[in-house]
């Protein structure tokens, strides 16, 4: 890695817009001479939210690389259509889906059970499903839907699939966060009680920050030789989700937005290539570990205490089968 490449990469990172758009992706791909992701033959992956955008792109590419692809979708018709697209690219011929809404902990338990019965070993779990809720909506257990679908559902799914991930030692868990989390400081009370009036974008950003916090605690509680944990953000990507949730942003950024393949690149690379053990618990963009803070006010005073507090809240809400001591 040349010093010039590192300096240019850092300049991009500081600029935010340069980093998050396709400008950053293209520059880094050239600067660091990225190669295609490695074969995933004999690897099994489970991806949430693979009916659209980054999840669909990741599933298609991993299927091309030879992985057995399982995915979770909340809608049967959309799942069937995604399966056809993924199967058309697959070299292993193994593409299966499970139907569950990630905000519903009962259905998360159900799919985890079916997934464990289907395959004893799980090499990679990708928590990708995500959306911005336009109005205050509650999941079946009374938790705000963004928090339920993107923090509690994935937390429980990881817990339930730990034996399968351990069987792949080291299994990998890749969680898709968002650059939006840079705007938020972790605060459990604001995260769990919400703020008035409801703001879907801010709620989403708070949940995406919480994913970074809980990921560190996963890495602390589960030895890296068993399972390694990574969070990443894809930059700003032209997906159906962005088009429908942030139409003005989509119009303004237009041609600067990344393609789904560019946004999904680091998800796929982390799944297929990266030797994550040395950076267990870290946060990635464009194949490199990145700082988790861009704004001083978002820095925590006691990150270790935040992690434990959030972990305990997730445990209390999901009643997982295993007590993982710190
Ligand atoms: N695009 C970006 O610029 C960007 C930037 C930062 C982070 N991200 C993150 O990247 C991930 C993928 O987003 P995307 O842009 O690809 O959006 P997308 O095109 O809307 O895809 C989101 C996927 O998640 C699924 N999903 C949403 N809520 C779900 C739930 N409760 N249960 C099960 N599945 C659910 C959707 O299913 P349906 O098809 O049924 O709706 C869809 O498959 C999200 O976590 C998002 O926060 C995206």
C-alpha cells in the first residue's frame, strides 16, 4: 500500500461526499488495485433482505462465486422472484429462502430453527435488511419497528445461529450500518424511548449507530477463533430503498450515487476474502477499517459501558438461549 494511496484515501474520507459517492469507490479501487473477490465454493451464507438493492446484489455475486445462498425475505412473491435471479447466477445451484419479517421475533426464532435444521454449518451471516420508517410504527412486541427489525431481530438471529457459525470456525457476521450513524451519539434512552416528534431518518441513524456499539460487544464476548464480527457502510447507493425513502436526496445526488455492485463490494469482500480476526468488531468502508466518528459530539465518554448497557437491553428484550459472559 503506497503512502500516496493512503493519503489520497484519507483525503477522500475527510471530504465525506468524495468518500460516500462512486467517486470514492472508483478512486479506491484504482489506488489499492482491488482484485475480484475469492471463490466462495463450499461456503454457506445467509443474507437478510435479499429481494432488493444491496442484499440482492450481494446474494447474486456470492452465488456467482460458488456459495450456497440462503436468504430471508418478508414477502413470498418477492422472495420467489429474487430466488430466480440469484439462481440464474449461481454456480452451486443452491439458493433457498426463508420468509420472515425481521421485526417479528417469533418469525426470527422460526427461521433460525429452520435454517439450523437445513444446514449445520453457516460460514457467513449478513445482516442487510433495513428501511427508514416514514411514520412511527410498532412491531408486534411494541418496539418501534426500525429498532425491532434492524437491532433486535438481527441480535436474536445471531444468537440463535451461533452454533452453526461456530461450526464454520471462524464464522463471520457482517452487519450493514449506514454513514447516517455518523450524525448520532449513542444514547440508550433516546434509542429506546424515541423522541417527539417522530423522525424516521433520525431514528434510523440512531439504530445504525447502535449496530456499531453492539458489534463491539459481540466481538468482546465471542472469541474470534469461533466467530468474527464486522460492521460496514456501503456509501450512498442507488437502490429502490433510497429512491423511495429519500427521493430528494436521490434526485440531488443522481449520477454520483454508487451502483448496487459498488455499494455491495465490501459486504462481498468481507464475506469472501478478508482475514477479519485481527480486526474483529471493526467498522469498514471500501475494504478498509474506518473511524466510527466524524463529529466530536458523537464520541462516547464511556464506550465500554455503552456496549454493556446496550447488550443487556437486547438480551432483556430477546431472551436468547445462551448467556455469553463478557
Ligand atoms: N442505499 C444506500 O445508500 C444505503 C446507505 C447506507 C446504508 N444502507 C443500508 O443497506 C441495507 C440495504 O438497503 P438498500 O439500500 O439495498 O434498500 P432496499 O433496496 O430497500 O432493500 C432493503 C431490503 O431489506 C428488506 N427489508 C426491510 N425491512 C425488512 C424487514 N423488517 N424484514 C425483512 N426484510 C426487510 C427489504 O425487503 P422488501 O423487498 O420486502 O422491502 C429489501 O429486501 C439497509 O440496511 C440500509 O439501511 C443503504
